[in-house]
C-alpha cells in the first residue's frame, strides 16, 4: 500500500490526523471499586487521541481534530495532548456544550467504565469537517467506530470520509490520504442494539484502506470466530488486521496472511492496548516497514499500554523498539516485557 507523498514541511502538515472525541477520565488510585474510593485522579482518554499520542511518542507529526466544551476538562485535554506533541490547533471550542467525562470502576472481573458524554460538544462533529485542509494534507487519517455511535452527525462524518471518500483528490495521483479505521465496538454506545452496530460498522470497515478489529468483537458483531473468517467478510478492505488478545495478530494484505504472536506481558489493565497497537502499526506503515515489523511494533506499543493503568502509555524509546524489531523468530517468541 503506497502512502501519499509527504507534503512540503513548510506547511507543517501532519503525517496522521486522528478524528474523534476525547474525554476527561476520573480513576481510582488503586484497585478498589469506585464506590469505596475517597479520592480520584484525572487524566484524559479517547480512542483516537490515544492513537495520536502513541504516534507522537514514536516520533511522528500528528494532529487531533474534534470539538470540546469551554470548561476545565477541555483545557486539561488540550494541555496534555500538546505536552505529548499532538497538534490541537484544529480543535473547535463550543461554549454551549460540555466536554465528555467518564469514570473507571475497578472490579475483580475487569474494569468497568461509566460514560457521561451524551450531548457533549464532540457529538456535533459532522461532514463539514472534511473541508479542513489538515485532513486533506495528511498521509493517513485515523478513525474509530466509537465516533460512529456518538450521534447521527458523527456517523455522517465517518460515512463522508470512508464511504463517500470526501477527502479523495481526483486530480492528485496519490488519491488523498490513506484512511485507517478501528472497529472499536462499544456496546453501551449503540442504544439501537447490536444489529444496527453490526451493519453500520461493517459498512465502514469495508470502505477503509486499513482496518483494525479484535477477533472477539468481530465474532460478537458478525459471527466470525476465526481471523480468516473476519478477513473474508471484510474482503473489500485492502488491508485487514485482526487482533486476538494475548495470542497475537494476523494481517491480510495483497493475498498474503501474516501472523505475529503477542509479547508475553504482565497485564495491569487492558484499556488502551488496542489504540496503542494501532499507533505502533501505523508508525511502521509511515516508516515503510514490512508487514511482520508492522505487527511487531503494534505488539510492542500494546505491551506498553498493558503495563499501566493509564489510557495513554509512554512509548518505549526507538533504540528499544528497533532492537526488538530486529530479533529473529525464536528471539521474538522468547521476549517477555517486564
């Protein structure tokens, strides 16, 4: 898959533009449940901005586009993304609507999340966003199925980019940016039920250039229990990456199937691992690495996320990632990340 040529540096075009909602995240400092906590800590989280931070941490020029309220949560989000090297100059402030918030609730069976994002500023994102020059100049535009569930206008934005190809430049031989899409099914957001989610997300995934999907979520949505089944269903997409948790990830591109096992990792919390994987994989795409290296860098980034309670992990230094990428198959399989 060929990337669009890099734009003249003088215009400071981003390598990747990520589009979607980011919220303030309130979390307990330990593993006790939310209703037993006297204090909470505040951070930020959002599938698309998580990917943006991961890519910035790996050395790429990244922008995040969205809408935020005019409130302290918005200011915290903008400050933290800026500190992580993400360009937020295209973010719109809405004085009439709030910034979304969610709470993490630890439990023995896994962390639950409680969202307060209905009517947020981000829910008013729509197809008009495609007119922004930043989107058209990017080499990759990254989207997530989370945004498709936020509102009709947000769904319209994703349809315009993915299905209607509003960013395509017919006169340009490059044809516009590559569009990456993470299915990211969040059942709680789809009030119309799983059948509607399955139909909508399938349409969007089939229209993308690069698709990320978890094997388990694909089975829940479309009844496809094996990675090969997922790839066959999403066949129109040029490149499909199926993640299967601790087992590994399989990609399907140009008739070639590539599997790379995941790194053995001590899991602190799984939230954010899928976003980190997408960041690692897209980083390797930007660097024109081979498919096996793309999957490996995805696993390396995901492992960093699994070892922290934060939605956005610190990416390992490139000296470390380059060392791991150079390992032979036996060396990779023996590697455990402490």
